[in-house]
């Protein structure tokens, strides 16, 4: 498997730190609003990376944080007259709903910055002790970039160039900085802001320290993959490396992966430019599987321009796959038993070839665009060979193969129709009536209909109870 590593700017063979295991950290969103579809790109991309590792048999420990203390959260809290925690908890819950709709698996751990302050205080103290950080007159703690010889290795920047770029810019409140490239680890509170006690001042952490601390706590000092959008390369990830490697004396992450931007009119979609759509808005128009399919239709390192035409094309592509999957299910229901036919054997071989193509595409730095092409070839083969004449064994093979590949991309091939509570209750009543009339065939039929829609009935002494499976 080859992964493009931002550190070396080349595709490298993937070698895990521990055989069979992948430790991966993905920088998550700052939660002060609904996430926009630009934020959804890393979620979908790295969820797919995770799924592919799992498909290959790796045990993946996937950590993704929520940044729940930040100027924008505080500003929003002040606007609404509530505390910052209320804002962040609200949008974490909404973000999790969006993730579920996009079929993004929950991370193994979703740490929150505000719950990891102790670890941050420890790491900052350690950095001060080791001479990598210092305290300004007002209690601000800065990281001393000059103390970390490899500063700039990820973003391929050089400290002297960076310093000259900063020369004219003086940030108020940061006059005690030894060097303009030094960055904040801890800063004093401002009036009305949330704060924590610390040895230096009552205050709150800078942004970068949280990821170094959470990654270490949940995954260890060295991890396999650290990922996020390309805007995080500098300064966020560069600073994370400086903090972690200075504190731990070990390589922080072997591979650094960055997705390109989701653009709109060829400009980065962002909250600050105001040119964004939230995932929730898109969900009102489309099944979010369409959004997922759209995101994966391009390679993750290529910029992707959001447009109604491309969304329509994705909708059609998804539909083609789902129709093929439905055809397989329909024919499978009454397929004949018996040995697989020679023509079917041959088609199975062709299908295996498409699986290989799919895997080759994914092995080549997760080329989901080519992986989707392999799926379309499989779909075409299925449509032309699965029929009322096919054997059960053949259809099952084709169905499992298609589902297996779609699952890597997080594409759901079977859409379960939503059933309303009131409809369920009506059917249950009808079933009770049927049983009274000893029409057990109808009663069973209703039970099965509900089961197909994921509703499980339980006959208890107090009557019939139901739950969604
Ligand atoms: P933020 O909440 O701004 O920290 O962003 C959370 C994640 O979304 C980070 O990995 C960002 O790099 C990523 N991100 C934000 N905007 C975009 C965009 N337009 N395209 C792709 N990724 C983005
Ligand atoms: Zn981070």
C-alpha cells in the first residue's frame, strides 16, 4: 500500500509501527456551528481510509477530536447569552448526527479539548523544563521554535524565511515573544471567557497543544498516520510536530496525510468567506450518501469544486449501483439451487479481476476515483449476467462482492424505507386482529414486513412491544 506523505512529498510504502495495527489521528472541527461540506471532506476521506485498512484486516484505532474551546465558540456564546459549553455540546451533537447521515463511523475515541486540560498543563510544563518553552510577563507561555531543529520539516518552510515574513507584524499582547515565529501554548484569560488554573496564569490553551496531548494519551507517543485538511499543514501540524517531538523525543507520526480543499467557484469553501453550505442544508436536498459519493469521486489530494451538476452526476452514479444491487436481491429471492454454471464461473473470475482493480486503486494512495470505476465495471457485469436463470450461488457471490467494495467506500447499497411510528402501530393492530381471527398467515406476513423494515416485535404479557433493530 502506498501513501503520499506530506513530510517527504512522495508516495511511500505503508509500514505500520505494530504489525496488523493502525494508529491514526484526524484533526476534527471547531464546534461553533453546523459543519459545512468543506469540513465533511476530511471526515469522509479519512473514514474511507480507515474502512480500507479494516478491509485489509488491520485493527484501526481512530481518534478524532472536537475543538470545544476557541474564540469563535466564545463569541457565539456571548451572542446567544449562554455559556461556551452549551454551544460546543450542541454542535458536537449536531455534528455526530451529520456524521451518521454521511455514514462516517464514530471514531474509536472523540476527545474534547476542555476535558484534556490536565494533560496539556503537563506537556507545557515538560516543554518549559526542557527549554522548549518560556513564560512571558503576563503568564503567556510560548513555544521556542528555534529550540526545535527540525521546525519547518512538514511544511518545507525555513525559520529564517518565516521570521523575515513576520518582521513587520507585531501582535498586541505578544510583545514578550523571543522570536516572531514562536507560538502560544497557554494564554491569559480575557474578561468573560472560560479559563482554567495553571502555574502561569488563569487562562486557556493555544490551539495546537490539544492535538499533541490527545494523540499521545489515546494512541501513544508515536502514531502511524496524522491527517487533516491541507490548511492544517502550517502552522497547526508543523507546531504539533514541534511540541510532540520536543516533549517526547520520538517521531510523532510516520505519515502525514492532507486532503485538498472543497471549493466553490474555485475558492475554498469556508465560514470566514461565507461561501459555504452546511451538511444539514445539503441533507434537505439530497440523501447524504450522494454527498459522500461526490466527495469520493475525486482523489482526496485533488481540489474538488462543488456544483449542482456534479451532485446530479453523483446521484445518478449512486442510483446505478443501487439499482444493480436491487436487481441482485430481486433475482436472489427466487434463484435456483444447484451447481454454479460454467459461464457463471467465468463471470466470477472477471468480477475477481474488478476486485483486484479496486484494490490496486485503493493501494495507490487511496485512489477512490479509480476504485469507483472498478465498481461500475462490476455493476455492468452484474446487470448483464444476473437474471432469472442464474444460480443462487452466483448471485450471492456477485451481491457479496458488490456490497464488500461499496462498504469500503461507505456506500450503502440497500436503502431501507423509513417507516413511521404510526404506520408500525397500525400494522401491529392489524396483526392482533388477524391473530384473533386465526389468520396466522396474515399475522406472520405482517411480522415479516416489519422485520424487513428493521422493526422487531416482541409478544409480552403486557401486549406487543416493538423496537427498531
Ligand atoms: P476547522 O473546523 O476549520 O478546524 O476544520 C476542520 C477540518 O476541516 C480541518 O481538517 C480542515 O482542514 C477541514 N476543512 C475546512 N474547510 C475545508 C474545505 N473547504 N475543504 C476541505 N477541507 C476543509
Ligand atoms: Zn489538530
